[in-house]
C-alpha cells in the first residue's frame, strides 16, 4: 500500500489470481494512506486448452461463491504447479517445489505462475520474471499447463454470485470475436483495455469494441511484487475507468 501511495495512486484494485485474501489487510492500511482499495479477484478458467481470466471488481471476499472458488483453486493450483515442474524437468530445468513455496511466502493462499517465475530466477534458470514468462511459462510457453478450474461462463457466474462486476482480463485478439457473445450473455460487463505491454493497435480495438457495445473498461499494471516496476509507473486515467468506478459505487 505504501508503494501505491508513493507512486501517486489514489485508487487501486487488488485482483490476485483466484483469491481475495489480501483485500481486507490492504484496505486497513490504505485508509491511513488515503488510497481507495477496490476488492477484486482474477478467476481462472480454460477455453479450448487456453487460459481465460475473468476479473471481478467490487466482489464480496467473504461471499460463499468467492470463498468456495478460492478453496477449490488452491487445491488445483498445487496439482498444476507440479505438472509444470514436470514439464520443466523434461526441458532440463529442475526447480524444487520447495523453492516455489519459498517464493510464495508463508502467508500464501494460492500458488501461481509468478511464484514459479520467482523461483526460476532464484535458481538461476532465467534472468527475470518477465524472462520466465516469455521463454518458459507464459500461455504459449513449453512448460505452460492450463488451470482447468472452470469454463469462462462459470468464471463470470462465480463473480456475479460474489457480488462483483465481471470483466475479461487481457482478452486475446483471436478469441474476442469467438467468445465475447457467450460471455456477454452470461453477464460479462466489460473488458480490460489498458495494460503496460499492450500495443496501441490492441488498445484502440478494445476501446472500439467497448464503445460499440456499451461495455465498461478497466486497466491493470500486472504488478506481481516489489521485484517488478514500481507501482505508479503504469496507471490509468480517471476518465478511462470512470464508468467502472461509478458502477461499483465510487
């Protein structure tokens, strides 16, 4: 939270993968720093062997839907991580599961790819977290394993049942036209448009889709911890996410 305040951010959303466990503690600290924390989650799902992530803004972390999903996700993510370790071994890269646990820390709720990336850095296999994703564990990487928790419609439903606003995170260009109609019918409210590594052409296309369909827009820094760029290096302007904040009551 102090990093967010130091970076000049006045509203942030915490959307950890498949858990909202950090929200309550963050909100307690944020009040002292005059930073507004939007409670959120990023729900993992799989479509045709590819991961599709659905953001939930303004969720109720204590709801049965969100809590139940987090429990199921925690168990599946351990299985998935061990499958990814096996693929890395086939590539000649050995990473002990204990190294991933150390990267995740004692207060972890779920194990995710950022923790594996940090372990790969610590073990000397890659130069950075970004390098790990680019070469090994990104969605197109040789050691990638889909989450296989839900389908995208199920992810939208989890968020709606948890009181949140569902938004499609970093929607791939080649899936938008195929999957968007089904997600909108399920209750999807918008798209994540603004990201630090997005090309301008991608941003313009997503903005156009949102305006044509009356959808909400959001943006995210994809910040995974203090080893990455400082909070505030990437931000979205108030007018870019105004409709989303209003929909959530801010």
